[in-house]
C-alpha cells in the first residue's frame, strides 16, 4: 500500500454543504448581540438557495430560535429541506476556524473524503474556554462516519487560502506567531501544510489588518478566486492605519509566482471606509467573502465602496451571483462572512 496523498480543494470547487455554528456567546458581541442571529439566518437562507446548510446548535431551544428566524427569511419554506441541524456544542460561532477541514485522500487509485483535525486554541489562547470548539471536527467526523486525521499542529481555517493546484496563501504574522506553534520552524510548518493539504508552495504575506484579533488571518486581505488569480484589499489613503501594511502585502503578492514560475494575476479590492464601534477600529474587509455553489456572499458595511467591491467580485465570479450581506453588526464580533462559514466539498 502506498502512502496517502492529501489534497485540499479550493473553495470554488463543488460543495456538498456549508457548515455554520449558530451564535450564542454574548461576550463576542458585547452590548450588540441581539441583531447577530438574524445575520446568520440571512446567511443560511442565501446559502440554502445553493446547497445544504449544516448548522451546529447546542440544544432544542437554539434550534427553534434559528428555525423561527429562517422562516422569516423563507416563509414559503422553499429551501427549508436544505437546512440541517446538529447537536454539536460549541463555545463560539467562528466555524471557519474550528470547523472540519475536509480534504481528499488519494491512495492506490482510490479517492475518499477525510477530515483533517488541526488543533484549535482560540487564536493563541485569547478566549477561554475553547475545548468544545476544538472538538468540533471529531464530532462532525463521528456524525458523518468519515475518517479523521489529527495533525498535532495549531491552524485556523481563516489563516490559509488555497488554489487547489499546490499554492497556499498565508501570513507570517499568524502562522509564525509563537502563540500558535512555538516549537515549529517555518520549514516545519510548511512541511505539515504539504503533508496534509497537498501544498507545494507557500506564499507568505506579512502583517494582517488593523483590528484583527487573529494575529493576521489572510482571509481578511487576500483570496484566490481561481487557480491563477488573487484579489487583495488595498488601502489608498496614506493617512489610514492599514495603508502601509496593505501596500506592502500588495507589493509582495505582485512578486509571487505559481508552480511554473508564472506571475499571479492580482486584482485590487478596495477597503471599506473605517468601521468603529465604541471607539474600536474593527477589521472590516471585503476580502472576507464566501464562495458557495451558485452564490458568493460579500460583507458590506453601509458605505459607498460596498457597490464597488461587489462589482469587482462579480467580474471574478462569472456564473455565480455575488450578493452583499450587511455585516455592520456582525463585524463587531471581529469577523464577517468567511469567518463563520466552512465549506464541505462534494464526495
């Protein structure tokens, strides 16, 4: 028997479903939790037009609350059969980071779907407890009857983005932060990404955007939209806090090449106008979009640049409808659409 080869498909590959973890932690949106469940209902409704939506809830009461909000979005129940609830207890709602990382395992001419279980420590131990979130991949694997492979390495889904052809985007600020894997070198981290995700080349950006408590997740800045194209947020105002770091990441990205040495196609996305709440700069970004089977959901922030960002992304996703979702309330939790969703690729 040959050694297995693991390959993580890109987000635009066909999905079986999208996973969400229903919000319930009031402290994640202090003083502003009330409107947040309705945002999740809007996300679930829009996704259910495209594919199955699996939702983690902690009990019957939470499921009933979610169902009531979903009925308001879809009163005729046209897509209700695509919403599936699971009793999987979570500490918080950031499914991108604690959810199951599905990959394909190729071995001896066969291919099956497995779950890679990365360790999760709430972005360097910032928010406790996180034991239930860390257990989500194992609980999903048990429900679905899928094999699970544990890596022993801390990694969040929002810290990486792949093109499905051997390239992975990430940031030094996050993956090399000593609060994740202090005993691992850059080369050792790259080796794990190669082993479990099929990565042949890691593209390292620098710092993350201001207000991001994840230490620089790449999904707030730069994303593959196809095998050869990356969109990256760029701040054009020299007086803005994000100006220099985003310009530097844009410069780095322009110098990156694919496995054949060809430059990537780089597309600029604007940054929204600065978003503040209680005097705190929030990590609002249009790069935190989510690609589903027939739609692309883009966070909007009640500012004129929203329509510009949607138009740019619509050009990138011919054949998918790009839909803006108001995340003016959701972003107070320091995350947006990509942060709360996790794709499950097709079998």
